[in-house]
C-alpha cells in the first residue's frame, strides 16, 4: 500500500475560517477532554470505597 502524500503549497491552518465550521470539534472535543480528566478520579474513588468496605468487613469478622 502506497502512502498518500500532499506535495502542494502549505495551507494556512484555520485563518479566515468561521467558528461554525469547527462545530464538530467543540461538540466532541470539550466533553472528551473532561471525560479523560474525570475517569481516573472516578476509578480512584470507586477503588477506595470498595477497599474501605472490604477492610471493615474483615475487621468486624476478626472481632467475633
């Protein structure tokens, strides 16, 4: 498979483009960045809650 290569003149990145043309980026980009930031925190929270509950159950069983 041959790679596709663009040999034309360099195109300006986003100069002169209206913001409305970037709608798809803003629709999916912002929520995905927030999800990437919050997912590890949610995982840590769930892991801590379950481990604390498990330690409590084991501690209560040792007292009996």
